[in-house]
């Protein structure tokens, strides 16, 4: 999101994070008092899965009469989203199984200064609305996926919550620290700090057991740099380098979660016994 704002030529100020991964509402209020400006929020953090308190943030943006925009990439079709509180939002089809190439952006009409608004410029297709031909297959795929996912969203969320509880119980029993445990989090993501610095060997051991875990967000899943989000939450660089993320999906089964938990215990025991 920062890169997108920089690319668009915006100057921005970052809101401080709390230890649990939520933004610091007091700091946000200080920033708005200093200089009222639009607020951009990741609804769900890529790595930790922490859900930002949109309702509380909205109270402040309304108080200072500034618009509130949210990146819904990680929450769209996975959580109940307070759309009426948002003045703009984005989402993507590939995050919900609709394939690559389709996404959506909505901005309150009175906030768009140009009559012919476009995200991608460079040509005059579709009455200047975009710079090329629409990716119709991906758009239709997104539409079909929504028809299946929306009616089952609550049911699937309950199952994912059960999976997360099982996974995190095992992780904690092995000495892992769950990041954002006390905050509201999306049920499909567990982010933790391993009790060993042998993160690469842990990932290799899990991969040999046919499980892929990552060390950062989905966009940098093999990154060996400390996650900036963890550093902003107050974790040390050494702790951040021991962080791994485990995600479940729409089609994850109980049998897969059971086997995952067995392998986590097996691999971590082997690594810790070698210390």
C-alpha cells in the first residue's frame, strides 16, 4: 500500500502499531489533529491476520471529516465487512480462488474529481475508462466464485476458526509465541515466532512432509528479512526473523490439519533436541 501511494505521488504518514498488531488509535487521532487527511487502512494484516477496528477508526475519520479507505484483499469474502463505513475500498479475485486478473475498486462518487475516472491510463477503450480490453474470463470467474462463497462464508469461517485453534494449541505447546493472539484475527491465518533460529530447517522439514509455510506475507513468502510489521509492533529483529505464517484455505480438510499438527511437533522436536 505504501508503494502504491508513493507511485501515485502522495506524501503520507504512518500510523503507529500496538503490540497486538492493531493500529494505535491515539496516534491516529494525534495525526488527524495535526493535519486532517484521508486514512488508508489494511483491513486485515497480510502476515498476522489481525483485523483492524474499522468501526473505531471510522469514528475518528467522521470526527475530523476525512474519508476512510481500506484495502480488503485479505478480508473480502472471508469476513463480515462494514462497507457503509468506508468511502472507498479495493479487493482482488485471486485471493478468493477466482484466478488472476480481476479486482474491484469502489470510491464514493463525490470524491472522484474527474468525470471519466480511470485507474489505468494510456488508451481510450471503453469510453476512456481503461487502457485495454477487459479480462472477461477472470471477471466472470470472480462473479461465479462470489455466488458460491458468499452463502457459505459464515460456515467456512467457523470451520477455519476451529482449525486455527487446533494449530495454535500445538504451536504454543511447542514453545511458539502467537502474534496478535489477543486481537481480533482472520481465522485462516496463524503467525508465530518459533522457539528456534533454525527457521530454514523448519521450513525444509515441513516441505518434506508436503506442507508449505512461509516467513512473511503472501507477496514475500520466502523473504529472509524481518517483517516491517513485526518491527513496528515492537518485536526485535531477532524475533522477527523467527516468525513463520501458516494459512488454511477454503478446501482445507480436518485430516490435513491433523497431519499438519503432527508434522509441526515432529519437526520442532527434532530441531530443539539438537540444541
